[in-house]
C-alpha cells in the first residue's frame, strides 16, 4: 500500500512524527532518512507541518512533531452516485460530498435520515426518543454521540427533524386550548392549583378576579425556581409559544423570594405577580391574626422592588408581614371563595 493510501485510511486529520515514521516505513532513529522521506511526502502535497507543534530539536534535520494530512478521501463512482441521490438537506453542508467515506461509515444512519426527509410527514413536533424510533426503529439513536456529531456536520437541526428534548422538569398543568399567545397562572401550592384547574375543567372558567387566563401551572414551591431555565424549557417543550406567566403563591418572605428567584432563573420570560390574587388574600387576612412563617432564614430581606403595583396601604401591609416574618398562606382562598372569583 502506497503512502497516499495509508494517509487516506489513517483516520485522523493530523499525524505525529512517530506515526509518520511508521507510515513511511522509516526507522525513527535514522533522522536523516526520515527527514528526506517526510520532505518528499510534503512536496507531493500529502501533508504539511503543524508549525505550532514545535520541532524535534535536530539542527541538521529539523522536523515538526506533528503534520496535517491533506490528501482527500476517495470513493468509487457508485458511492458518489449514492450520495448525490440523498435528500438535499443532507447535501447542504457539503460534508458528505467532501468526505464520501463518511457516507460509507454511516450509511445506515444517513439512508434512514434521507428516507425520513423524503417521506410524507406532518409537522407535529414529538420527543427526541419518539422521532428516533420513527426514523431508525430505535428510540436511542438520536442520543448517540456519533449521530449527534454527524448531524452537526450535516447542519441538520432539531426543528428540521421535528423533535424536541423533553424538559427535565415537566410541570403539572391544565391548558384547555394551546394558543400562540397565552397567559398562564403559576400556583405555588397544590390545593389552589387543583381548585382552579377544577373550575376551568368543570365550569369552563377562563378568567380569575377579572384577569383572563388560558391555563394553570403547578409550580410546586421551590421546584419552579431551583434550576436555571426550568420554565424556559417548559415553554420550549410546548413549541415556544408567546407566554405571559402570572405568579401566585404564599405571602411571606419565602413565597416572594421564590418569585424573585423564578424571574432570575428564567430572565427571558415575561413573569409577573398575579396582583389581583394577592389582593384577595390581603382582603381575607385583614381581620385575621397572622401566623408566623415557618421560614426564618431570610431575615432582613426586602421586597420593595416587587410590590410597586400595590396601593400604598397594601404595600405597608406587605412590608409589615415581611419584617415580622408572618405568613398568609395561599390556601386562604378556598374553593368556596374561589368559585366567586371569576369574571
């Protein structure tokens, strides 16, 4: 096998001086002969030195420690014809045309992709594993690192294959009709989330305290805020609609801190307090002896920046709660009271 064929089949883009000694059948200790042989290969245009790799330190016969392989992979005409018949999206990057042997190595994957892209399919996005099974007959093929690298080189995107990654956090939600523009209410606590869900499902309620809502999401306390981008992943999972989130939870240091952390962790989303809900809680609690909050870890934390939309009296009331570590639980709005809260 000649040197060109050996370099074509070497499998890497660069080759070390020691590896060149083996490929050229030259004894590495015979520096003069190795120098002559490598110079010949360079003159043929098969390799070029990687100059930042450094030299061997020999003044008389200086050689670089690493060389870049320049010879192109070659394939027979039949392989080239097969590549030309692939779906145009697979040829867009020019990667397969320039590296025909990559097609031979990944023939099964590439042909499955081409058949899928040529086939009649709807535009419904499904999960990565579902699409993987549909294309390849195996649910984990699209998770394979070699396949992911191949897709990057082919410049094939997730949207072109019509799949999404299921978010790590799948929030419990109730959204009767998915729309391009939605207002979704996040509830910190399960009982009121279930009650609103019940009202929407059983009674067709589509607004709460005069505010239109398209669905309700259970934030599960800290779950909605304890991981960067959890809500952003959730929106992506739904197909990236335009969503305005309204947050509603307990009135205490912990509850408002959860809201703040949720905003910070999902800074690309529109998230604001559900002020009408908090107002109803304040109304219900005016003549009630407030209980102490179970959380005392956030002493001195201020929330002045979050309560600008409340009246002066409401802000004073809220500030007093925060400073004295009191609590108005979201459950103060019972189902009976909630049933009179829609507009």
